[in-house]
C-alpha cells in the first residue's frame, strides 16, 4: 500500500480527523473512568504508549502512518487476536430486531399497503450494522460503569437507528431511482414515487414516536440532530465546489452528515441512557463518527471494484449519478483532467468510463482505503479506553469488519 502522507488532500483530511482532541479524550476517559480492571496488552496499546511518550503529535501521526502503510488489511489488536464475532456475541439482542421493527410499523397503521411498503426493506437480509454497533456500545458502556445487561431503552435506540436509516434509504431511492437494493428490486421500482415517499415519512414518524416514548430530552435532541444532518448531507450532495480543497472538505462534511452522524449520535444516545458522563458520551460519539466515516469511505471504494452480484448494485453507480467521491477526488491530484468532468458531473458521453479508468490508474483507491484505515485505528483506540469486556473487544472487531467488508 502506497504511503500517501504527502498528499495535500490527505493532510487536509488528517486535520479534520481532530487527532489531538481525540488523544486527549482517550486519556481523560481511561484515567478518570476505568477503575481497577485488568487490561490485555496488544500491539495497538504499545503503539499508543510509544506515541504518547513522544514529543509531537506530528511524529506520532507519522509513525502510525508508517506502521499502517506496512500493514495489509489487519488492524492492530483486531479480530485475528480475539476471534470475537460481534453478531454472534449479540445474537440474543439482535435476533428479533427486524421482527420488532416490523411489528411496530404494522401496529401504527391500519393501511394494509402502507404496512407492506414500510416493511419491504426490513426483510432481515440487511447487515443490521447500526443496531449491532449501538447494542455493542451500550453493553460496553454498561460494563464500564459496572452494570450488567442492556436497558430496554438502549435496545429501542438500536431499533430507532435502523428505522431512521431505512427511511433515509427509501427517500434516497426516490432521488437516485436505482433498479436494485440488496439484490432485490428497489422500492421505487415496485411502488409509485408518491407512495414510497410517504412511506419514508411514515417510518420516520413512527421512529419519532419511539424517541418521544424514551422521555429523555437530551436523547431526543441527539437523535433529532441525525435527521437534520441526513437531509443536509443529501442536499450537499446535490451541489459541488469549484476548487480541489473546498471539494474535499465538502465531501467529508457531506459524508459525516449522510452516514456518520447517525452512527455517532445513536452511540451517544445509548451512552446517555446509561447515565454516563459527558466524556463517555463524547467517546461513544467519536467512535461512531470514525466508524461511520470509514464505512462510507469503504463504500465509495467498493463502488469502483465490486459488481452487481456482490454489492447488489452496478459498478460505478456513483459516477453514473454524477457524484465525485473520495477515489475520484484523490485521483484528481494525479489526473487534473478529472476536474472538468467533476464540474459537469460526468454528464458528457464517455466521462464515466474515462473517470473510472483514471481512478484505477491513480492511487485513489489506495488513498481512500488509507483514510478509512486511519479512522478505524482512531475508533479502535477509543474503544480501548473502555473497561475490558467482550463487548469492548467487539467494538474493536467492528473496526476490522468495516475496513475489510466486501459488500
Ligand atoms: C444512501 O446514499 C443515502 C443515505 C445514507 C441518506 C439519504 C438521506 C436522505 C434522502 C435525506 C432524507 C432523510 C430522511 C431521514 C427522511 P447512497 O445513494 O450513497 O447509497 P446507496 O447506494 O445505498 O443508495
Ligand atoms: Mg442511493
């Protein structure tokens, strides 16, 4: 993997990673919150200790970047060390999540067709990544606070998170008009735009009822923020910026709002429900933000390498929609002719094929993976600040799953 530390865009991205702020947060949580529980030593711990004993954040960053560039896909202290499967670990918590969501969507209306459309994507075939991470964080935080189990309210947040996600996907399908989602005809193909749009609103409305039932103002504010972020993120995607630097910042903010905010704020919400202090809530938020950003970066990368049969959608779908994601933005540094194509949103005949080719010839895909890995390492370190438990280790394994997923 090429080291991309010299890239201007990557430097900008590093700045946006708020590296220093997070290192302080990790230190605060591990000194003020972790009591006398034993810690398992592994390579990342050593790396952090080495880093913390060094004089400057820049040195630390360079060393981590160097170490990362020599690695292939395994993150330090990852799944290969622990052999934990978070989905298995949470089997009991997760097994009825989709059924419970279907039940609440059916219960809140007597309109048969609305029931059918609203439950169409809750067929149990999704990855359930959001509920899984929310429950994992909830249980890790509960354990950290020396409590066992999962609160009913925390499980509700896991369901709400998946429902908001689904509502946003339904609206997204009205905008993007795809033919398939998760290997089956997308909702917009099966029903009319009007019905599909209202169904998205209905799911969001039922999720809002569930939020209100939690009777926690801070949780309500936190989860409501997600919806404004989602709309703004989607809105930002409709526009573009003139200069390369502006474009990358625009892309990262859009990515946070469209993808990472939901994960970050859901994890913050489950942490607040555990009566945790602000530092712990911030740790959970930052873990989710990093995982969310990495997830979207990998998604944007997969758009260039996977096929209809693996991803459930055709290759280069983003380019075809006129979207310039991280691989293209990175490729622009080497092939400035991409700038004009980005500005016209790949609308001229041959633009999509040419841009696709240039991205593959450039280091854009490596650089995107590099940035995703950086966010996963950051998330991994944040998880390490929590008391050691299977759930805390599961949070680290999630970093691996996100980085190495194939679909
Ligand atoms: C998928 O994007 C879409 C999102 C992650 C969010 C879309 C948000 C809205 C449409 C705003 C409205 C939100 C609500 C809650 C009503 P994608 O097209 O990149 O991914 P895909 O390939 O899965 O379609
Ligand atoms: Mg879409």
